[in-house]
C-alpha cells in the first residue's frame, strides 16, 4: 500500500430521515486507482461531495498528504488538487470546447493560448480534441473528453470519476483506460465509481464497499470476481435474470418508412426507419449516444408526431396520437433522462406516479383525483422495486439516481403495458437493481408484452434481447437474432459498417 494521499476518518453525514454516511474511514494511496462500490443509495455520492467541497460533513476528518483538509466549496478543493468528472455533463451546447473549459477556470488565459494548451494536453493523454468545435456537435464520448481535459488542465493530485464509461463505446472505454493508466503512472490518484464490475477488476488497485452508508469492507478487485463484489455490495446472494422460453405472437409494434427531423438543433434526424416487434419479443437497440436514441423514443412515446400510419400499434395507426392517447392503448415509454423528463424533480413520488399512471390505473374521474389510489400505486412501485426512500411523499429529486430509475421503470412495468419502450433502463443502477429491472422486463415479455430496449450497455442487450439492431446517424440496421451474434459484428453494426437497406424481423 502506498502512502496515503487522502485519508478519510470517521466521516458522517445525516439528512432528515436518513444517514447518508456513518463513520466512513479509508485511505487513497498516491498513484492508486481506488474503486468506491455500493448499491444505489449506499452513500457514494454524498461521500465524494464531501471530498469535493459540495457537502460539509457532520463529523469526522479528512487529511490530504497528512494535513487537515476541509474544503468549504469546490473551488477550494480544486485549489488543493482535487478534480471531479461528474456522471452528468455540465457543458453548454452552443459554446465551443475552449469556451466551455474557460468557464470552469478561475483565471482563464487568452483564448488562443488556452486552445493551444487544450490541444497539447488532450493529445498527450490520447484524448485529442479540437478546441474550436461546437460542443453540441460532439458525440457523448467527445463531450466526456472535454470534462476530463478540463480537469487535467488543473494538474490534479486526485481525480474523482463518477460512472465515466456509462455513455462510451467499448473502443472509447479502452482509450479512457489507457489515459487513466498514464495518469496513474505519473502519480495521480483516481477515485473511481462504477457499477460495471468487470471494469473495476481491470482498472482498480483496491476497492472500498459501502452499504447503507457504512464501510462494510475492502477487496482487491483483480482477485475478486464481479459476482463476489456485487454480493459484498448487497449483503446477499445475487439473483441472475432468467429468460423463460416463449413463443412470439402477432405484430404489436410496426414502424414503416419513418423519417423525421430532430426537434433539437443538436439532435439526430431519423432516416427511413423500419421496425417490427412482436408480442413476447424483446428487441434491443444499441448505438453510441447521440445517434437518434432520444428521437426514436420521442416518436414512439408520441412526443414527436409523424404521419399516422408511420407508427402502428396492433395494426392501428398511432403516429398522430399524443402520449396520453397511446398510453390508453397500452403503449408506454420510459425516457433516458429520469430527472426532468421521466419525473418532475420537485413533485412527490405520489404525484409522479399520477403523471403517467392516471389513465391505466384509473387515478382520476371527471376531473377529480383519486388521491388514496394514487398513493397506493406509488407505494406498490416502491415496494415491488425496492425503491429506497422514506415514503411516497418525498420529492423525486431527494432520491439517488439509481433509486429514481427503479421508480420510473417500476411505474411503467406495473401498468401492464402491451408495448413498453425503455431508454437506458439500468443507467447508473447497481448490479442487484439492474438484475431486478432486467428480470421485470423479461417477466413482462413472458406475459406477452412487446419490448423495445434502447441501451448503450451491450452486455445488458445481449442478456435480455431476442433480437438486436443498431442506430447509427439516425439509421437503423436490420434486426438480427442475438443468439450467435459476436461483439465484432455488433461493433460493425454500431459503427454503420453494414447494409442500411433494413429489413423486417
């Protein structure tokens, strides 16, 4: 074990109704890649916020190279060499790379000098960036490069990374890991948070496991299986999703010759899409972020209207119907952005249950809300999907990202849809919760629902999908059975190196 760069001693932080961290202690060595593992709601986010100066601990101490470390704000943490790449990017689409980076600097140099520095640092670390490209035109992987380079320009002693590979292709993950290995070799320490446990085993020297806000153990990832780490996180045996044999029924969802522009200036237009999904079938749609996933979900949800017969549900044209009318027919969706799109941040879980469940759950009558039924529906979601929250009256924004994700998916699944379209169903969710969500999707398909699962997690798609198609620049490849499909073939499909004359399943 190297000498500690950062030592956490008895850190405790409580909020009304919950203890986020309770007497957490561990060390991060100089030049060490240290994993922080735990279920959603285990206290990881609160802990790194204390290190980064966003949250003040109630008790406990931190030592940075043996000296007391008490950052009052992120600016103070950055001044002491702590940098953080957040899970959600904080970039302005309309500004270029250099302008975005300058906004995060205390005293930015002249723009041409900064641009030269960005080129130098980005190429030195294998993450080349054009400082004058507009951020809105960048892929998700390139946007993450902007965030990382912004941190590296600070010459950090400790780099905190929160779910850094959630929007990256396998090739981009390899490049990122090479960069992190170079940083480690230069003496930079890295605190790495991820639910992708095989990545942890590949990259990290040590791991600390949090459960219900407490440090419950440490392990050496290279000597511990992904399953063992997952079971340390949850404190019990991990259940693997089981796919029961099932026959496919009639066509439930049919998209034919669909072309629509993106409502966003920086979005991706959909081009001549054809898609057929049958009852009982799970179709996985893969692709690098920003290739039309949001637009596809918008078309299927009714947020983007099309020609009436461009989208059909059980043979009925629904392209001109809005979301409420489609829900009434049994076509339900769960978008990727959980806070702000799938859920209203300041509304309670009960109110959020009402937002999409009012029609199918009969939660209103003649303009009056059935509040008791609505609260009961919210409680059923919380119980069935193990949503960690004090109760249904809590605001959506009070939940951890993973727990809100469980609520959003559970809200749609419990309505027994005929067709369910989900975008990134297990994004930012721990291994046990991801297995539970995937099992719920498989169980829904076993009951005869048609499922479209849009995801950047290829392991997830291969685990639950019967067929696979890839989105690339708004075009959809011909779906193929997942059985026998290789990673190389999937990579080619995602990269657009396939015949784009797509066919029906």
